């Protein structure tokens, strides 16, 4: 047996300590291994969270560090829940989350089903389709503003090619009616492969023998699809929806680069709104309360959803 | 498959499916190809109306990306004849190079912060994942869920207290601060993924080593680590890609010193309006490494993006 790192460390240290290195109990090793992770997460995640909760009850403003901090109780929460602007923001977010999920599930499942027909070269094309998902949303979102330009962007020309509309007559990110769809299109382009990959894993997990049995019973392909394929893929699909739902509820980088929340505030999703309150208007206490409300919302919705998911899984 | 199977799709079905998927893949690829092509266009070709598919390639965009330029008079140009190919490109437009741009710096920031935080999160993550996988840890499920739940907060919400905290301890706009922050964010992914990989290594290997007289720690280093190498490598790439792509924290917590490329690339502006070839050049340099890694990772992709919830 060659000399290991531990042996060398042990022989270089005094007898008493060396015994400790050699013969650490499992429990001690467990704590030494987990300790750093827990400490770092406490420092960078939990401590700030507690601080946010504290700040949400005050009128603190981060741009005036010297000013006196006053305890205001639930006033911040009250103001947020009565603010019509925030409800408009929530609507923009809901529109974004609903339609991106709708298109991604539809296209993602269809693609997965097609890829599962096992044509030649399906691996290569799957990898190509997956590419956008791994790229930086900020950099890609920024470049899409160029593709969306009314006169020089290629997107309008593609629309022209299919519909015959004048490419200079509309602006995807400048028009109040089109802008909410411009972010849906880019997000769908980027994240459909995610849903596709998960559905594909679901499809591949279905044992061949079930279809063979159905075939013996003379079940039509159509019936097989609805009674075997769909129910078996459903738990996977629901998992994909959970991931995408949480991610898109938090969406910031892509939208801020694409539309910046504009025109007006038509695409101002919650993260952008929160950033305005916290880092442009510097209403730190107020935005902390806002952050707490968002966190509770995501957490609550996600837990209800996970319960439903487990019920589908155990069926 | 050699034998005939009644569930095998028909030839026609395969062809139709193949054509549809290829069509979708090409549509997906189009914006990416357009970015790369724009990087090699001249400024005029990039904003041509209608858009140009065929053009004469030039490195103007890349030169603009890496340099700062000033307008020069005819005499100045005559006094300093171009000596290199990039000088020539710039002087053809009646400009001279006055220095390097900040893109190189920001790109290096991305590299330092990306690799630094990846290294830290993989080291800490491997240790924690091993402990979670092999030992009876009190409150194990709660701890694991706590680690996961740190990902549910919108980054902007977390950024408020972190901004205050970093300001208080002097970590704002430093490499160390960003490395720590990204490590914390990536740790949840690293622990969940690595626990899955280590769970798959049979315990019998270690037990055999323990019987042979290895200590726990030796067994971990000599038996588990080599077995988990592929898993560790793919986890590392996922962490790297995350840190590489991250924007929200970077734009709020850094400015001149430790800014990474994602917040910098959208701020590139030319002398007359937006310099799209330079932006495209920056985006290309920034995106291509990730594309290469994605292709390398394709087998573990699903696992990485679902926190190990779906394994293939």
C-alpha cells in the first residue's frame, strides 16, 4: 500500500494528534464534513433572511446609513398589499408565467414524443435543441433586442415571410400589446428544451412490455397514447412545471435585458419591480417586506403543488 | 434492435418525426448562428436594411470589442502608419487605437470568480454529500431541504441584505465576496447532485477497505473519490456554468473592480449608436465555451438541471 496523504500528515504531527487524525469517529467526520457547508449557508443565506425579516418591520433606507431606524410594525406589509401598482406587477408576472408554461409544456412534450420515435441521429439533434437553455439569459436577452429591431432585426423579417406584414410596421419590444409576448417568445425558445428533456426521461422510463400488452389487447395507438403514455409521463411533466414555475416567478435577467420592464410598466415582472424599490428608490424596509411576501408566496404555492405531485406519483 | 418488435415505430413515422425535430432544431439554432455571424459583420452590414445573410467577413467587431478608439485627423494617420492588422482595420475608418477596452478585464473576472467558486463549492459539496450519504446525521432530511430551499428566493430579494452585509464588511465589488456568494448559491446544487452520485457507489467497496485497515478518511479519499470522479466533474461544470451566466447578483453587487462579463456585455456602446458587431463578438466569446461544455455534459444534463430529481 502506498503512503497516503493521511499517513504523511499523521507521521508529521505529534503522536497524540496523529491518533486523532487516523482514528476519527464517524460522527466526528460527519460533522467536520458537513460543518463548513452549514456555516457558509447560515452566513450567506439564513442570516440575511432573518435580517430581511427584521428590516421589513422598519423604515430603513440603505442610501441613508446614518439616519435613525424606526420600527413601523406591519405598515410596510399593509402598504404593499394595498398598492395597485404591485397588483399590476403581479398580473404581468402571472401572464408571463402562465403563457411560458403553456407553450413550453405543449412544445416540450411534443418534441419529446417525436424524439422518442427513435429516428436516426436523434441524439445529435437533441443536443442542438438543448443549447439555448445553458446560455447566459442576460447576454442572450440583450442580443434578442437586436433580433427584435423593427427595421434591421431578423425576427420581423421572419414574421413577414410567413404573414406578409410589413417588417417596419411593428416593434415587438416597443409596442404595449406585443411586449408581453416578446418575453414569452424568448423564454419559450430558451426553456422548452428543459421540459423536453424531462418528458423524454419520462417517456423512456415506460417499460416496452406495457405497450406490447396493449397491442395484444388490440388497443388502438390513440388509446394507448391517452391511457399509457400520458399518465405515465404526467409526474415528470408536473416536475418540469414546478421547476419552470419557480424559475419564471423569480425571472429577472432575461426580462430586464429584453424590455427593462417597458414599455411603461407592461412587462414589469415582480423581480424588476422589487429591484426598482430596493436599489433605485432605496426603500429598503418596504422592499424587504415585499421580498418576504414573495418568498412566502413561492414557498406556499410550491408546497401545495408538491403535495399534488406526490398524489399523482402514488396513484 | 435485431428482432422485430410490434412497438417499434414505422418507417414513415420515423421520417416525419425526424423532419419535425430537425426543423425545430434549426429554428432554435438560428438566433445563435445570427449572433455569431453578426460578430463578423462590419458595422454597416450589421444594421443593413433588410438584414444581410451574405456579407464580407471582417474582424472589425472583435477589434472594437477589445480596444478604445479615437477619431484621428488625416495628418495624424499619415504620421503613424498602421503596423499591425488590427491597426489597419481601425485606421481604415479614420480612427486610431488609444488603448485596450475593459472587456478583457471583465472576462478575466468571470474566469476567476467562476473557477474560484466552482472549486470551493465542489470541495465543500463533496464532503457534505459524502456525510449525508453515508452517516446518520441528525435532522438529515430537514438539513437537505434547508439546503434546497435557499434556491427558492428571488435573487433580488436575497441581494438586499447581502448588499448591506457586504458593505458592512468591505466585501462589495471584490472577487472574494463574489466567490463566497456564488459558492453559497451553488452549494445547494452541488450537495444534491453529489449525494445522488455517491449514493450510487456501493457501500461494500468502502467496507472492504475499512476491513483492510483503512480509516474512514482514507477510504473516502482512496475508494469513494475515484469512483465519484465523473459525478464530481459534471457537478463542477454545472456550478461553473451557473457562476458564468449569473447576472442579478453581479449587476447589483459589483461595479468596476469585480464586474463579470454578463453585466458588462450589454453596456458595450460604439462611437455612433450601439456597436452590434462588438456586442455580438463579446457574446460569442462568452457563449461558445458554454456550448462546448454542454455538448460534453449531455449525458448528465438532465440530472444537473433538475437537482438530481430525474436521473437517466
